[in-house]
């Protein structure tokens, strides 16, 4: 007679094996797992589906639709309908980044090509929260994006001459804009500044750094306008400002 513990062990593995053989069962299990955790690693799926076969896992993932993180060496996965992408096609969960474009390389390429004023190396890293040096070099070598020297720094632009000229012109316009008397900020813009400040807990980021980070995400505010928020909320009185 089979001991109770051994019987339960065998039944558990039998259940997992049957579940893995059922396409619908595997789909439902993956959906529940991803809905619960939002992002998952391969080991979590091995355990949930009762298999050690990567081929089986990815076959089921392709059937339900999935995305791979462009950060953390592509270690995390999620279902295609879970991310709520921002205007740049990015979604972050617990510091892990996913892109509507897919890979980091493709994300960098699209952000450069579709940006109205091109993108600097620093702007891309602030936006994507990862290093992009290698991706930029490869994209330039492959002729997928262009690179121009602008005010002592490299500006990455479209390879199409007309489009690149438009991006350079817009960049010059943005860089030459001097706000003499900052206009009062909207409530939404003020909140964006405060949220960016709160990202730094111990060190208060300088207004110029906040303006740069916001511009990398598409919010065009001058240093003077950011300083307006600092003054209104008494920021900088107790914390040491960096930069």
C-alpha cells in the first residue's frame, strides 16, 4: 500500500504533468500568475506549469502574447495586455522596464527617430533608466540613426536629411529659449516637478537636473520654472542640494 505522503507527492506531479499537457490549462495558469505578480521570471513559470522545458514555456507564452523586459538582461516577462505604457511607449514595474518597441536597441532607435528635437545620450539614459552607449554606437554604425555635433555634445537624429534638419532646428529653438519672467505653472506641471524631486530621498536634486530629467520625458520646463516650484514649497531649506 502506498504511503499517504508518497501518494500525495505522486498525485501532485501527475496533476502538474496533466496541466502542462493541456494548452488551455497552461494558458490560464500563465494568466493567473502574471496577473498576480505583474512581472515574472522563468523559474516562476517552471514551477507554475510543472515543467523544466524552456521550449514548452515559450510556446505557451507566444500563444497568449508576452513581452520581455529591456532592462535586467531580459530576465523578466509579462503578458502583452498588462503594461500601461506612457507616451514614450515605456512601462516600469518595481524598477523593471518594458517597451512597446520590444528590445532596448529598438526602443533607442524609435525614440531618436520620432523625437521632435533629437536625443542626447544623457536624455536617453534618464528616460530609459539604463546605459545606452553600446546601442547608440551600433545604431550609428548600422546607419539606422544619425549623429551630429551640437553645442559641444552629440545629438542623435534621423538619418533622413530633411527630418534631421527639422530636429536640429527644433533643438536650437529649445536651447535658445530664455524665459524672462516664468509663467505660473499648471497644477499638472507642478506635480511633475514635485514627483521628480521626491525620487531623491536624501539629496535634493538641483533645479537644473530636474528640468533636464523632465525634458527627457517630454515635459518642457525651464530651470526658472522649476525654481519657482522650489521657492513655493520651501525646497532646499533643509536638504543639501546636489549639482
